[in-house]
C-alpha cells in the first residue's frame, strides 16, 4: 500500500527530475517502473519524516503531501538528493556484481600478483 503512495505522490516529481537531470530522454517514457527505486524512496522518506507503525501508509501520504504543499522547491531538492544517492548506490552494486562475475571466470594464475602489485594490471 505504501508503494502505491510513493507511486502516486513521489514518482511524478521524480520523473520530472530524471528528465531534467538527463537520466531519461525527454522524448522517452516518463512512467518509472523500478521497484527497487520505489522501495528505496519509501524507506528513505519514512526515515526522513519519522513514520513508524501500522498506519504508516496514510501518515506517510499526509506527510508527503504536506511537505509538497509547504515548500515544493525543498521537497524537489530532497528527492533530487535521494535520486543521486540511489544512482551512486546502483552503480556500486553493478560494479560489484561485475567484479564477482570476473572472479568466477576462468582460473587466472597471475591474480595474486595483480592484487599485490596493481601496476601490473593490464586490464585497467
């Protein structure tokens, strides 16, 4: 249910931020369908607004709409900061997954030497 609140209140603003920031083509689709982004936003916004408990969905919706109404520029800046943190986190996660795939690749008899002496690494 709180995912629906995020999708209704936050995602339209987030799609404009992503278009303005160059993350998405202005001619492209503006409907964001990233469940991990929605979960991240929900968790961070709950933490920012101090929403806890069983009736968190309704309270979160009220808090978000109130923040959007009181100071739309600050609310947009908060979402922009959260988006930048999310993008950096996603890049790190993808890089870690690629490194893990490389480690699971064929055996490399010079791996230990490259770890000790990074200047020998020709792949960089």
